[in-house]
């Protein structure tokens, strides 16, 4: 039984790395948003839509001159603290 527990513990993931990013809107206002490195662009769009009261599907996120796709994961595309 101890072997099964240690195997389970070794396969569990560490908690996501939480940090804040600055989001700039089209009118050049800037806002700080809490994110983590496992968040998808779609999930971030949902948060931003709720926070700013706009349609999440009207949001376009660009990072490093690249338009991010809804299924991109923030940590995988290089968004970090």
C-alpha cells in the first residue's frame, strides 16, 4: 500500500505558478490581472470579459507580437512572472 501512495504522490502536479500580468486595452488603459502558468487563453478571456463587462469572444490577446489562440496555455507560450 505504501508503494501505491508514493506512486500517486510522484505523479501529482505541483500547484500552478500564480502571478500578475498587465493587460493593455485598446484605449491604452492598463490593468493588473492574476493568472497562473496553466491558464488557457480562453479561460483568461472569460475572466477579462467578466471583469470588464465585454464579450469574451471580442477579446484578442497578443503576446510577443503573436496573436494567442484560445487553446494556448500561458506558460507554454512564454507568459511568465
